[in-house]
């Protein structure tokens, strides 16, 4: 599998066919999702042109169809890489690769999901979504444009994933592992930095309570600012983060709790 271009068969896959795998995966990976086999139908549909071209024997086609309809689930953004590696393996080995392909899919879908979920499911939406939302709150349309461009860029990247997986083959698993780990670590650090900055600028929790002694009145917010600016928003975000780690606590319940606390604290005159 190291040299994906030395095909033992005469059949060669074209760039057009590999690109069609990416397009099919993008369109079919999620729309065919089901609770029994999850992304298996989308994976089979993406690989269908490859199966038809590489296997002229109807019996071999049936067996490969059965192989590709087995359970499969990973981050949609990373599935194209697996399709490309799969296509290169089948092109190189032919029908003999049936068991190899089955093991390859099973072995890669989990690790690739871990990377994909971190980058495309958490970090990019958190970083760029927060920036876009903050700019939108300030009345700037640039935020919406940024969010749109980021999603377009991710979609364009997905159209090349099968081609990258096909060209690189097994090397994408070994040589790129350290790079992916470094990218994930760097993105995590950037995400934490951005979220930390947004806590101070987006979360509003002004203390209106004041302390009076004789003719002197001291604002509770001024006291807290001397201790640490934005102390209340930081403490409140930390409290919600802690709650979300508790059992039976969901993000919906946390949002409702925030609304109830905000109303109660405003009524009693603590928060403005």
C-alpha cells in the first residue's frame, strides 16, 4: 500500500473519478445517516463508481457492495480521506483487498473522527463563530461575511480530501500524524485564548448593589473591578462550565438556569 500507483490490475482510476468520490461523500454522508449503520449508505454511494470500474465480475461487485455497506461513522469532513485511501488500496490490490479495506475503515474512522470533531466540530465554530457573533452584535456585517467565507473554505477543502487520501495512501496516517497532533494542540490553544477574551467582552454581568456608610456610597461593581475587572462574568462562565460537567445537566438546562438566575438577581437588585 506504500506505493499506491503500482496497480496490479490494468484498470487505473482517473482524477475525475476520484473527485466524484469527494462530491458523492459530501452529498451523501449525512443525508443517508441512519441509526443502524449510520454513514454506511453514504460511504457505499461515494465508492460506487470505483466499485463498478474496478470489478467487472458481478459476484465480486456484490461482495464489495456488502463490504462497503457495513457500519461506518466518522466526522463528515474526514471521511473523504478514508474514501481516497480505500480507493487507492482497491486499485492496487483489487478484490484481494476486501479484508484489508474492511480493517482499514474500522481502524481509521475512530482516530480520524477524533481529529475531525476537534477541528471542525468544536474549534473552528468556536473561534470563528464567536468572532462573527460578536461583530454581529456590534452591528457589523463583516461577522456574517467571515462566517460565510469560513464555511465555504471548509467545503472547498472537503472536495479535495479524497484526492489527498488517494495520492498519499498510508503515508497520510503515519507522516501526517504528528502534524495533525500539532495542529490540534495549536488550534486548542487558540480556541481557549479567543473564548477567554470573549468572556470579558461579550458576557455582561454588572453588579448594581451598593454599600452605604453615612454619607459615603460605594458601588459594588467598582469594588469588584479593583479586585479583578470582569470578575463576575469570569466566575459565572466558570460556574456554567462546571455545571455542564455534571450528570443530567445539558446545555438547554444551563441556558434556562442562566435566564432564571438573571431575572432573580435583577429583581433583588444585585445585577443590572
